[in-house]
C-alpha cells in the first residue's frame, strides 16, 4: 500500500488531503465538514501556534491516482514535558473501509513517532484544546454537535484491527425543554450564590467577550487539569481558541461565575450552526457566511461545550449553580428547543452522576484509542 508523507508546501497535495473526507462522506446527511481554512492552517507550520513548540507529520494512502486514506501524527512537546511522557497523538484519520489501508497508515504514523523517540500512540486528539477528539462508537444516527467528529461505524473496527485498543470514552448528552431541575437543586444554586458571594455575568457584545477572553482562558487552565490529555494552553493558542469561539458565539449565552472581580467558573454555549456548515461545505467564502448568519437566527439547538469551575468551589454547590445557569438559558430562550452537552469524560464520575440524577440522557459516545510503540 503506497503511503506518502505530505509536503505542507505542496498546495495540490494539501488540497487532496483536505478533500478526502468530503468525498468519503458526500452521501452522508449527518456528517458535518470542518471549516476548510482551519484544516489548512493546521497543516501550515508558519500559521498554527502548535508549531511554536511541537512537530507534526501527515500521510496519504493512495491507490493509483486516488487518495484512499490519511492520518496526522503529532509530537506535542509541550504535552510531553508537562506530563513527563513520550506520547504521540494521531488525528485527521479518514479512510475507506479497507483494513490494509488503515494498517498501512498507522504503520507510517508509528514509524515516524518511533523515530522521534516516542513510546505510545493515542487519539484521535488534535493540535490544541477545542479540537474535537475521539472516534464515534455510539450514536451514529445523530448529527454531531459543531466541531465534534462524525465517522462511519466501520472506523472503530479498522482501528482495533490495526492493533489499537480503548483508552477512554467521552459521552455526549441530550437535553430538551422537557428537562426539569428538582426544586432542591435550584435552591442549592440560590444558596451558593448568597452564602459564597457568587454572581453570574453575561455579555452584551462580542467586543466585551473578546476583552474578557484572556481571563476566561486563564480559568480554563485551572479548571481542566483532570481531563485526559490536558495541557495548559499557550498565549498564542489561547488567542486562536478565543477567536474560533467568538466567531460563532452569541455573547448573551455565555455565563461567567464571579466572586467579586474574579472569574471562578463558566458555561460556554453557542448556537449550533452545523446545518449551515453542511450547506456551505465548510467554506466561509463567497457565500458561506450568509448561511451561518441565517442559521444563527433559526437553529433550535444549543451546544454546551465548556463547563468549568475552579476546584475549590466544586464541593460546595458550585456545580449546581452552573447547571442551573445552563438550564435557565435553554428554558429562557424560546428559540432553542434542544441542547447537546458535548464530550463529558467518562472518568469524571462526579459530573456523570450529577447528570444522571438530573435525567440528562447520554446519546453519543466517542472513544480514544491507544497502542504501544515499544
């Protein structure tokens, strides 16, 4: 099976790399494409902040003149230094339903990683926080939340055939306007606010949100240390993450939990624009932005993709306050009928148990896979 390492300066090769999932999923009504420019930026060592500290390689599998598979492999030096590990990540995995192709792609990725002295390979995991991760293993009948991966059911089978095994699952949960928080739960939220001097802040404009973004990212760095694959974001990465989020955000939906002038928690939610991204095929220009603007006003879905609170407030009811804010937003905005709480780590037992007690239904599952390179 011919495997070629991609030259990121070769525009034709980059186009072939980017185009593969569009061809594989062209008849799939549930697949949501990535923003094309974001993928191109991820391949460009001069434009993406990942390359300020780390390296990546990209591989294409071909049959004749046709691309039949691709994979990215990342040596995240920042992550390995932080955790004292020698781990490589894989990402951008797309392939036809052919075991030989999948095996060849992972063999190429493993060889590159071993050549850099790395001892373990796992993923899919992207270049920085906010990149959707995992392989979908349950919930194929549902469209993914914006930015979350979707793949065919044969993908997990190909990974396992190539010698990878489960490392960890992320669970996504369904909410709608029928959900009702118990009265005692809302009482706890109110009491926490009063007794701990906490208040909730929202925004009126993207300019306000942009000004607060560096402080929110600082709280992120302190709130997700227990999440699998966590590594503190750099200043340059924080700017890119904030820009990505603000571009699709409704500032009035963002909730910050404050104690005096200090941010201690947040609920990040935004209108789901997946249907518009499907229509414009991941291209903002020339008319994609019009699709996004229209969908912004008519989507009935809210995506919840960031709920965090500093550790010192978790055991005193702070979580109840965040869930209450999430509930109030879904119920209080008549436009929205449904919500997707994306990718809760299965080992976050406290949150999983809290969601179960509230009657929130898991309906999608993404899996990280791993293998030893020794």
